C-alpha cells in the first residue's frame, strides 16, 4: 500500500480575521477552504497551519513530516522568522515540494529560493483572468480544460522579476490588457516548486473546481521521490585514478606527486 | 562611436597575499591577471577592486558605473557586507551583468541571485579538467575549440545545488571521474549572469588563452542593452477597459461597480 | 482501480539475429530483455514488436492502444516506412510517451520530433561510462544512486546535434575523455519524450538493474494524463468581444466593421 | 573593420501579387518593406529573394553567403522544394541564423527544425495584439518599450504545437481573449533561430517601428559567430587512454583487449 503524501497547508490567516469582505468569502480561512477539498483526495494526508499558531504552526516535527508545503501569504511576510525560513529552505533542498500561491511570491521562502526581490505590477480591479494551458501533457493540468476562467481576480503583470521557470504551465490573460506567467515550475536541489498565481483573498478563487484540481495535481507532482539519489557533498575521493602533478606559474610541470 | 563596456574585476585577494604557492602563480593577484588581458580588448574599459580596498573597492559610484562585474572569491565571502550585497543585487536586477568565477559560487551575491545554498562536491588533486562546449553557436564560445583542456584543476562535481541554467554552455569532464555544469547562463531581472567554473587559485588557469577568451566573450555578452525596456512596477492602471464587478462567496455577481 | 500503462517495446531486432556476439548477449532480442523486466512491474502492461513482424509489429490498433512506446534501433532506420513514422508522430503529439534508447537517436521518429539531423561523435572501445544524475529530485531517477556505472559502452560525445532538452537528467562521463547529455526530457504537443543514451548491442547494458529502473521510471513518467486538456485547432471564435476595424497601409483606421 | 552581417529576406510574395487588399499595404511585397528598413542599418548587408525568382531566389551561392535568413510565407509552403529545404536546414545546423515571421511557422524549414506538425488556433478579426516583453534584458528587445501594441492582427493561440523555446522573449495578449508565445528563441546545431509571431499580410505590421526594431535586433543576435568551435562528427579516437575489455552476457570480464 503506497504511503500517503503528507500535505501541510500554511496560511497567513490575517485578512480573514480582520477584513469583513474577506471573512465573508473564507469564514474559516483560506487554509481550510483548501484543506476541505484536499482532504477528500485519497492519496493525500492533509493538515493546516497558520502564522498565529504556536511556532507558526511549523515546529520541527511538522516540517520533517511534510512532503508538500502549500503557502499562502500577503501582508505579514516579515513576521515569519528567518530561522524558520532557513529550516524550510533546507527541507526544500532535501526534497520537500512547495506550492506557492498568489502573493506568496513575496514571501521570504520564495524570494530565498528564487533569487528574486519580488515586487511587480499589480491592480485590484475585479477583472477577468483567463489562465491558458501551455503544456497540455503535464500532470499538473490533468482533468482541466484548455483554460481556467476566473471572473474576478487581482492582476499581476509581466515583465516581472521572477527567474525563467524550468517549465511554464500556465499563462494568464487579463481583461485589463496584461499577461503573466501563472503556473511556473522550478527545481531547487531535490525540491520541486510550483508557483500558481491566482488567489486574491477577496474572491472565491479557492472554491473554483479547476483551481482546486490544479493544486491537487501539483501536490501529487511535487511529492518527493520515495528513494531519491543521495547527493554527496564536501571533499570526496576520486573514483578514477589521477596522475596529479603541479605546474608552475606558466603551466610547466614541476613535480610528480 | 560605440560606448565602451565598463568592466570591474573584483577579487577577494586573500590567498595571493598569504600563501606563497598562490603568490607565485598570481604575484599581482587574480584581478590583475584578468585585467592585464581584458585591458587589451578594445571594446572594454577595465578597472579592478578588491576586498581590502576602501569600501571594498565598490563605492556607490563604481557600482553605478559598472556594466559587467567579474567576481572571484573563496574564503572571505562573509566579509562582504550585506549592505554591499544588496546594492549589487539591485544593480543586477536593473541590468548589470555578472561573471562569477570558480568558488564565487559560494559568494553572498551568487547565492542571493540563484536561491542556492552553495556547497557541493570538491577535490584538490591536481587533476585534468576538460570543458566541453555544449552550445557551439553561442557567442560565449566564439574563437575557442570543441573543448578547453586544463592540466590541473580543483574538481567540483554534479549533482550540485545550483538551479537549472537557462542555457548550459560548458560541461566539465574530470580525470577523477566526475562531471560538472561549468558554463551556466542565468537571467535575473534585466541582468545577465554567467557562471564559469575553472580557476582554482593554485593553478595558472587565468593565463590560459581559452579561459581568458571565454571571459572576454562573456563580458561582451553580459553587457546591458543600451536602451532596455523600462519595467513598470507597483499599482498600475488598466490599458483596456474593465467591466469590474464583485461576486459573493459563491461566485454570484452582487453589484456592478 | 487505476488502469495499467500499456507499454510497447519496439526493437529493430537485426543484430541479435545476425551477429553472434550480440546474439550471445541478447539471445531473445533486446526487446525481450526489456520486457522480461518491465512485465514484473505491476502498473505496466507490456507487449513487444519488431521490425520483422507483420506491419512491423505496429498495426493501427497497437499504435492506438500504446501509452508509452520504447524504441531501440540502429542499422535499419530507413526500413521503417514514412507512413508508419507519420502515424507514430501524430500519436506522440496527441499524448503517447516515447522512450528512445541509444542509437534510436538516429531513427526517423526521433529526428522528426527533434528537428535534428542526427549524426555525432562516437567510438566503440569497450570503455567505461558513468552517468551522473543532474536532477536528483526527478521521478526518473527514483531508486538509483548518484550515478550509474557501466563497465563497457559505446561512446557518444557532445557537442552533438540535439536540441536543448527541457530537462537534463543525466550527463555521461566517458573513460576516453568525452561527455554526453544522456538522459534528456522533451515535450512535443502532449507527448512526453525521454532519450536515454546507453545500450550498445554488444554489452549487457539492458540487464543492469539501474538502467532497467530508469526505463521503468521513465515509462511511468511518460504515460499520458488520464484526462488531458483538449486542444482546439483551426479557426476559432473569440471569447471576448472584438471591436475590429481595418486600418489603411499607414495604420489609420478606415472603417468600423 | 567588422564584416557586415549578410541578411537575406525571403518572401513567398504571393498575396501581394494576387490580392488587392494586400497589394495596397505592401505594394512592393513584404520583403521590400523589411529590406527598406534593414538596409539603413549599418551593420547589415541586405538582399531579398522570393518564391518566384529563379531557383526561388536561393541558389547555392546565396545560401552559402547568407548569415541570417528571414522567412515569410503562408500559402505556398509546399512549393518550396524538399531539396532546397534540405540545403537550408544544413546551413542552419552549421550556423546560419533564421528569423521565421508569422505564418512561416507552417513552412517546411520551420517544421523540420522544430519537430512540430504546425497547425494551431487562429482567427482573422482585425483584433488588437499586445506583445509583452518577458525578458527585458535580452538584446532582441533593446530599444523597445514594455510591450508592442498592434491595433489589428490575426490571432494565433496557445496551447499550440511548438516546442518549448530555449528562451521566451514575447507573450501576446489578444483582444479576443487568447495568449500566444510570440517571440521564441531556439538553437539547432550552431544555428540561432527566432520565431516572431506578428505579420498578417493584410495589416501594416511591417511598418511598425517596434516590430522592425525587433527584427533588426534579431538579425544582429542571430548572426553566426566569427570563429565558432569546429564540431567533430563520426568515429573518433579517444583523448584519454582506455583500458577496454569485453564482458560476457552477465557482465563478467572475459578478455583484455
């Protein structure tokens, strides 16, 4: 029997507690909206955590036992301690998958993994977003159509300061005239990373069945291998014999060792 | 008349002052070995800077007036102030090119740009390295042969914790049995980045005419565009008209705005 | 209950019938060596086909019912009819996965999918090949170590005339001094493609447990999605309203339509 | 004094001679509209050729003396002889750059180089196209803004059957609701390839100063290196000594050679 994929849905959980408009859409928080769906997926074992939980919901044991981390955040990136970011970063390098949602592109962990400074173009105008599939054979888009349509979303626009993805799965068309790379695959160390753009807190994006299906697919895709190759680091002995000799400043051999 | 490309060769300049073996190979420092060659290239205007210069050789005016930064460092990465790294980082995002040489893969700036933690496999065994060209049409390999052969080099081995390059120009074969991605192209914001692996301080690598030619080519390639597109950030107005309306928690329209 | 992945192992099956040295290594043919292993993998349903079977073992029904095609060929590429290549090509675009082994890089189907002319550097010198893992988190390398070592293989060397892979999984080190991109991932239409270099017919490469494990992993990875997005082609109506007007040769509007 | 880049602008030149609407926009043909602009660029030496010229304007000497080929075609792809396509293909592999414009994505040469079958989504509705820059530091977008806006264009829509580009420079937003990868960089052998989407024959797209600037930049970028690495093919001797021995079917050594 295959082991389940252990998913931890982490949410900043600030807006839902402080803004009526958001509370109305996500009364239990974005993390619960996501978990309610993901818990019904047989291969997944789902738990949730928020910024306001003890240890921000991510004590060492939880980090260790997470196969795929889902991250939503917007306003409180700076309240995530650097030490916690360090631990999460190391787990990604070792193989933990991460799905960054929407404004999580400004989180410490995303910026650390990507080498970006974040910051880009945005607009809140209740506009239409259409996410076109660019790689229709990719497991992340299994079960969805040629595009996902969201009647209201915040706009983020390219050119933006994110690195070239290893694979570009979705491209967004916005009613207001922009485009944005919206489903981006990256690898760091052994960790698989998926950035998925939509999800402004004022809209019911995380009840959209296509959006949920993509996150479900991405969780499965980002799960670490069962027995990944061990990666050796540090000073290593040679596998093949080496003749080894030193040359002088001009490249002339001076001794055999 | 085309403007010259302003190249700043930055060197840690520690080993050359403290280790006889290194001093013998690079009596004036690695930066001078590189500058002596690059100064003869007509399109380039070359200056040098080291960790031990005032403001580490990189006061604001120098940073501002550098088109391409070449970086060699090994032991003293931590002595580069975070504030300086921040400034350099921002200049890269805006368009300054960077060529990271050898152990500069452990520098703060490289790690910040790449999202890697550095650290990998290495060996100092005076072994042969052969850097094979993978993209023979790329401007970075103009004028060199199918491979560059170095009789003695330190080994770095893959799998290593660096992100997938946008373009992979060189792959190293090592006498001791390993391989390493050795000429790696990345883009961050508008900045073009080239990582070039060889250059252990004990060997005369930076007198090798092919190695120097690659660095020369890379300096030309990494130079910023003369009039690159301005990238807008922050809150922007729409280009196209937006119908804009809010929907309730279930996606039903509740008002027209 | 998940449907099994239907794998068809296609083999040229020429050398094994005409060269004693090869017959000794693969008495039943390379296809049977592969099938004997793959048949034991629970998720796979395996059949074989060869150039000398009626309709080359690939009548329309077999093509239609193949999820992943494995292709080994060397000397008789030209005996595969263009019409068959066309059919296979279209199936790949629609979603059939393909694993090309070794000299299958010279096959009509590979060249057609890649846009390469084939042809590269090679040597038969019974030399050691070491395939280093470059992406340790990728599902194709699940269960193997940091590298695969083959005591005797034919050499293929880069720079070679193959397109830049979407993902580079393995890089080969050869005893004779070359390197080669040896585990290459491509996408064409909805089809996932994996090129895996080793497998000269004179060596027992396809009994090596790591090589077999990689092929098993690749078969699972290359399987088409269960419900991939339908891709619309041809003349389509707009989703959004279009104001549409013609402008004259100088870009001035001349009428509203 | 640097040698000029020899650009050959090839045009099908059918519509301009048979359709009044097109003749009005490009009275001398699309090739002349492009050439009129490119001839003013100092580094370029420009000539033109069309399908209806003797030898289709591409006798061997012209092919040999072309550094960058620009290709526009739409209806008459099949009238380009296979033999000519073969010659052009080989020149690209050897290093000739190619810029494919608009419907040239259906040309024999493009399909051969890409491994695509062409065919995709399209619409002629005089709609607005906005090409957003995704890589603002790339030389191809030097001198243009954040986007190029074309008041009327034919739509092509993703997902389309083209391979993942090595670099994605432009993404198109269409008024009718679609997106399309519109400025795509590929490498085949030593040849640099740029696909640039806009240019329906009924619109004055090739008088747009941004479109022309991109084509000018691309011509400079696609020019072959002056002294590119020679690529060895065929049977080669080893660089390093090989111990070489044969193993039996089970991998046991049986003799030293």
